[in-house]
């Protein structure tokens, strides 16, 4: 009699517990509260830490254009979009073509590698339609061929190979070529074609060959959500399983 009662009680208890554990609503996996927008992005830090943009950063520093870009980056309303050629892109340009430039020309060339406004990748098809677009110096054409974004300027047809950073007010995209506006290069400078497929851009650069926007923060956040909701699901399953095991054990 007592045993029966005990079994009954433990069964009921187990049922209640297990129902609780199994039906317990998963903590709704909200998109994580957006990280507070960084108040201040240091472009020089970003370019030196993000990977192979040392040559570009050297020129920006040498010409003081880094200050122009940084003060624009500090303007959180307009922001800035920087096109950073990879070191390999600078290496491909005939050294004399660059060392021949006057300080002013070099400065203009650097200014030609950014737009005085923040554009996420998702804005680039519209930019392509509205091309040519204004850079800090001169204009360039943005192209969008089935999601492959390019920047065409003078002698250069550059491809946007990755999104280095993109959070209002600062976007930095990597280019596989240096832009070569005709205002600075009246004749085509010699370009050494890269010997092999460009090596994967360094840490922090996210390849985005598959889809436009894949390199953006949004895409990364989605991936993160999926991962954590899987983990939460597994956790709940495990909890339910443990309760069932304990119940089975008690009922024996
Ligand atoms: C940008 O803002 C930072 C932080 O407020 C400041 O230290 C820096 O001097 C500013 N740079 C420019 C070029 O305005
Ligand atoms: C660099 O300048 C020198 C002398 O002015 C000139 O002979 C040469 O063709 C220039 N090279 C390039 C690549 O522009």
C-alpha cells in the first residue's frame, strides 16, 4: 500500500517535472541586443589590425589623408566608406608610377579611395545604378555584375574582395587593385598581373564571393544566432532526458 502510494506520488511528481522540463519555453533566442554602436572607430588601428593593408595605411599616414578620413569617420551622421587596396594590389603597380607622383598627386590618389559617406554592402547595387559616384577626390564607377561589386576608375577595374568592417559610421572594403584615375595617371601605368590567385585576405576579412552582403555584419550575426539556438535546443533535450531517466529510476 505504502509502496504503491510512493510509486504513485513519484510518478505524478515525475510527470509534472518532465512536463515542466520538456514544455518549458525555450528562452526565446532574440537577436542579441545590438552591440552599442562603437562611438569611435580608429581607422589606423582597424587597417593595421585587420590584415594586409599596410601599404595603403603607410600612404594614408605619409600624406596625412588618414586625418581627413578619421575626421569623416568621427562624423557619425555621414560616415565614410573606405576602399582599401590589398598590399598585393600596391605591389602589382609599377613602383616608379607611384614614386613619380608629387605629394599632391599622391594625396589625391589616397583621397580617391574613399567616399564621404557610409554605405553598407546592401547599398552597392543602388550605387552602381547611380554611378559615377563621388569620392573624396574625383569620381569612380561602382559596378554590380550579379552581386560581384567592382570599382572602376581610369586604368583600374578593381573588385571588392571582402568586407573588412561595416558598422555605421565606418565601412572598409578590400580591393584587389589600386584605383588609377586618369586625372593622376594620364597614361596607363604598368601593372604586374598577380602570379597566382590572390591569397586569402588576412584575419578579419570575410570572403564574400557567394552572395552580396555575405561579408556584412548582418550575415555574421545570423550565423551566430543559429549556433546558439541549436545549443539551447540541445540543452533542453538533455534536461528532458535527465528528468526521464530520474523518473524511470524512481519508478523502479
Ligand atoms: C576623432 O575622435 C576621437 C575620439 O573622440 C578623437 O580622439 C580624434 O582626435 C578625432 N580625430 C579627428 C581627426 O577628428
Ligand atoms: C617617372 O619619371 C621619370 C622622369 O620624369 C620618367 O622618365 C618615367 O617615365 C616616369 N615613370 C613612370 C612609370 O611614370
